[in-house]
């Protein structure tokens, strides 16, 4: 399987975003989204997903972080889709349970070619520092719509909103890592009876 990487630049009237991703990386991250808590969460994806990730974003943060967070998700989704290519030889599915102290989150990923986010996270408070917890879902919605994947996120328990959110991102990273891994028994084959994903 050749080196799987991509770089996407997305410019709108609200944001300018660049994402570079290497799916067969070492978990290195270079992050400057302008939203510190988002950078902390993206670092979890890189580190625990073993993908190399660069994110640079400039957005209308004087309004709020919504456009920036959503557009980073969109651009990351586009980069992952491009890096995955035709998806020959991958495992396709991945799942992970990740605890963080009292919080426990399950994430299941299907690199199906069909976008779908199923989000069951009831945060215990509305903000984590200055970060609006609603934006976590906006990030994932942007990602799944443009990566063309199905993702189920279920926070099974948690009392601390930071722990809830971080366990979700870590579980996503681990599930994604499993799904994008080469499967030696599927070498050269698309893991679908349709022969297309």
C-alpha cells in the first residue's frame, strides 16, 4: 500500500483552512486552528490515531468559533477522503471504548462512502473553558459529511465535560486507526460486496 497522504486548502469568506494528513504516520501534530481546545482535541486524533496531522486555520473568531471548528472538520474530512483513495486493502471498520477517569465513550467507524453521524453525548455543562460544547458535534458533522464515513459516538457515562469530550476524541482516534489500517488478508481488494466504497 503506497504512502497515503493528502493536503487540502479551503478558503471561504469566513475561514481559511489548510489540513495535511499522513495516514501511515507516527502521531505527529502541528496545530494552529486559533481555537486552543480544538487543537488539544486534534492532538488526540493524531497521537492516538497514529496519523500525522497539520492544521492551520484563520477564521472569524471575533464572532465565535463555530465557523472555524466546522470548517476544520470539513477540510479534515476532505483530506482523509483523498488520502484513503479507493480504500483497497483496508479494514474499513473500527471501534473503540476509551475511558478518561469517570468518563467512558464508545466510537464505531465505518469507512462506508456514506456520511452519517450518530451523536449521543449529553455534556454536563455548556462550555469547556471558552469552548462551546456544541462545537464538538459540529466538528464531527463536518468531518463525516466530507470524509463520507459513518461514525457513531456514544458517551456512556461522565461527569466532567472536558473528560467526556476528550474521551470521545480519543475513542474516535482509536476507532479510525483500526478502520484505516491495512488488512493483509484484503490486500488489493475493496472490503465491500459492492466492490466500491
